[in-house]
C-alpha cells in the first residue's frame, strides 16, 4: 500500500470484487511473542498450544476443503489455553465479537471439553500480540472452524492433565474422572485441581510434547454446556455501559483527530495551504500525499482546523455515475457475455418468462462507525480499533507505515456492529499516521456521514432471469445471470433439467465489498421472487410448486416446517383486503432457511407493513439455542431494511442520504411479530448462522405484496409508487 492509497483509492474509487474481496487464508504467522513473553503477559500457569486437523475433518463434505477465513487444516493453530493459579482458564482467539454472540459460543466450546462451568472460562479475543491467527470473523466460519479448533485444544489439555494426575498418583488413567476443573480418583478419594497440576514440576515437560492430532471430543449426546443457552459473558458490562468499545478507548495525553475528506468520489488533491491550521494552538497537521488531517486536544478543535484547511484546498474531480443511471451503467459495463446460452431449450418450452431484478447499494449501518486509537512507543505501534479482521489490519498498518510486522499490535475490543462492513483498516491507518505526526496517541472516530460515504457498500446488482415451463407446468429451463453483486447463493436448489447460472463483474460506481450474506441476499431475492412468478404462470400454489421441484430433504424439511407453523394453507385461503402472504426458502454456507411473511399494503401511499414472520432454520447441531434465535431475529429485521426502505442514493460523486435522517432503517414500529423455529440436527456438524437467515425475508415480503395487490416487486427496496392506487 502506497502512502497515497488511503485517500486516493481505498477511500475514494477503489473497486473490490465482492466475491474475491474476502482475503485469502492467512499464512502461518506468529503472534510476535515468545513463549516466555507470552506467559509473562498472562501470568504463571499451564500454556498449551495444539496443532491438529480436527476442524478440517469435521468439515469434510461441507464447503470446499474446509479452508478459508482461518481454517488452514493441519497447519492451523487450533487453540491456546492458559490455566491460571485460581483455576480460571483463558482461551485465546483472533475472532471478534461484533454482537453476534461468538464470545459466549467459544466460551461454551472450551467449557464443554474441560468439564468446567463457563464462568471459569475467560476469553481473550482479537489481540494480535496475544492470540493465534484464527482468521477474520467472516463467512459464518467461527462456528464450523473455530469452535472445533477450540474444542480440540481444550480436549487435548484435558487429556494432558489426566496424564499428569495419573503419573503423579501412579494410578491407571481410566480410573480418573474430571469434574468442575478437578480430577478425582474415587478409590483413594484424592482430588487435584487443574490449577494445582499446572503449578506442578512435571507440567513444563509435558506441555512441550507434541499433541495428538486425533484427540477425541465430547459427542453430542454427552454435551452438558454446548447445546444450552449460555448467556453472553460480558452482558452486565454492556448493559451498564462499563464495556469500552473502540470509540471509548482513552490513552494518556491523547489527542483527537479529523481527516479532510474529498468533496466527491474520485477527487484528488491538487493543492492546499496548511498555514491556517498550523497557526492554531495545540493543533498538529498531517499532510502525506493526498491524506490531510489534524489532531487537537478536542474533536471540536480538530474539526475547526480541518474546516480551515478545507477552505484552501483545491481538488481535481472526475465525472461520476448517478443513482438514476445505475442499472443501465452496470449492464453496459458488464465484464462478460450476457448472451443467452439456453435459447434453443427455451424455444422448446411451453411457457417462457423473462424478468429483470434490481438491487440497490445499501450501507451496513453499524451502530458504531469506524473508530481507532493509535499509540506509538518508539518505532512500535499499538492500535485499538473496530474490525472483523485483526491480523489483516495489522498487515495493513505494517505495509502502510513501512513497519516490520512484529512492531505492530492490533487490538479489537468487542465492537458495535460489523455485518461484513469492517474488514478493512482505514480508520486505524489514519489514526496511526496522525499519531505519528502529532507525537501523541490519537483517537479518530468517523462520523455517521463519513461511515455512510467512505466505507464500502453492499454491491448493487442487475439480475436477469429467463425460465421455461413444459406443458405440465414443470420448470425445465433456467438461465440466471447476476451482474456485479457476485455468486454467493447463486446456484438454484431446485431440480431443473437445463440450468445455467452466471455471475459477471461490472464497473461499480461506488466502492463495494462484503455484506451479511454477500450476494446471497440479491440472488435469493431474485430467484425466489421469480419462482413465485413461475408458480403463478403454472397456475400452481407457490408452496406446491417449490416442493414439486425440490429433491434436497433438508430444504424440504425447513419449508414444510415453516409453512405448517405459519398456517400457510389456512392463511392463503382467507386474505383480508390489501393483505397477503408470501414465502421463500434458500440455502447458503451449508445451512437451510424457509421464511413466511404476512404483509398489509396501504394503497394510498404504497407503504408495506410486515405484520408477522415465521422462519425455520437448520444449521446442523445447535450450540446455543437462545443465541441462534437472536441471530435469526436480527437477520429478519436487517433484511426488512433491504426490501422495504434501504437504498444509498448518489449524484455527481456524492452520497445524497449519508445519515439516518435520510437513510431509513427499520425502527421499532417496523418490527413484526417474529416466530423462529430451529431444527436441531444433532447428526450433522454445526454451521454458522450470521448470514444465511437473512436471505429469505426479502423475497417472502415481495411475494406477499403480490398476493395482496397483484403487483410484482422486482426491486430492492420496493418502489412504493408502484403500489399506489
């Protein structure tokens, strides 16, 4: 990364393909601490590092080879455990808590295998100086990759402790039992705690031995902690305000920073006079390439200094595409053929439908915008920031500031929301550069307008679908192409004789990147909306039409469960005026969801009110039921924003609705009755739930609107004007 990249490319006009945007598997990277240093950080006790391939083995038959987002198979550091003198077990992972409940789930994983109360587990998360690189928190990978890794590490620790106790007492290992952090020998009535064993003379020699790669973990039918609704460990700090989010971090002699932003996307700085800000008392000015900023004792003083610089800045701008031209622009600049490849098959179909679907750019809209505090100590840098990718941010900092990796430490406190929107380290780099220029720690907190303008967006898309029915009303041809958004969730789960799905890149007018579910939200919206159109053309019930084309038993099971709990048959027969019901189903990242929605449409203004939602979700064995229900509820509410109201609007290189006053998100009044049903498949490996539960709500609502009004919805968000009478 060059000095100018932050402002010129990364923040202005940097194009990132949303599918390859996720970074590749992190390479094996030491934490930067020796074993001796590491123990000094945590205190005396037993430190165990385990390398094995149990996570890979559990994921066979799932996504790819199990690699990605930190799953590196047999080369992955699966766990680090520290047993303190008071019996507390500290577990280290680079995974991040951004509200999804991973702190509780990972705590459960360790507690289950160590036979401990979760209250005796302490998690150190997302600190590159203390944790192994488990990869970024993305792709719903914490559950299928990091949970098994921590479980296997904890199980290996348990087995080592049993060996130590058997050796110390000179008894058969099989005669020992583990309970609540202690090992007991019933015949002699002796007990010894983990902490006592960790202080023993033999632990150092034993802990240095290579650990087995096939350590046995507790089977599902013997779970005591996993499978239960363990609450979030730091819930009291969060609700009382004691928890310090990245934007709350304070360091001694800390200054506050502000950055001079370009007036439009793609604008480059031609000239600037720094004197007005340099003359202000207590203000430090940064000018590196196109990056200009100020640090001052208060954020108000820093903003005033930046405002003074803005009056002297001269910018070179370039023409930009506007919202009104978006979909024509995406199609015109598509980087691949859009020609039909199943024309001959479609020509033989009895009925042919061809429709386009439009999906707008939307913001991640986290409660906490980007924030960072940077502190230099000589040539060593520590940054506290909100990110889903701690080691990625560490690498960005090292590259941007020309530092050896071992001189950079990134710490991510539990953060106020991410949703795929905090994978990059812009704020961290800006804060670090300001701190270096000022000679003091600097806190940089992006405003809501900065977050809505300079962070990346969920990709917009134009999706074109053609399909054909035979004389019996069966779906026999399917031709689906996504322009720009990507291929997540693009493959149809339905049995179709001739099936072609494609994703092509395009020239995105806005900076785009990951989002909750990536392109799966767009692809499911288009596919499931079009399936309803096909069912209507076949004069079939939408549920019956789907079931007739489903061979996947897991998909069928969630669909049948959701429609039964919703009362699909009864509700379909007796709709009230301007009221309708709709359904959708889908699969992504190996899990399955079905969603039913009931809506009421106000035809005077086109507003859609979602009255109730029933959703069934299946992701293998359930680890924490309450948290999984919360994930589903959060996905439903977030998905409502995308279908009902959320849309980034832009003109002449600027965002025209860069704050909540103009950018609508669901409010309390918009939240329907939500009924979540979990299908607990204890015979299957556990999968993540941060993304897949979002994909069904938008098409279910769109299909319900058609049932209520007879008007098809082919855009996200819904165009209210089209629903007015």
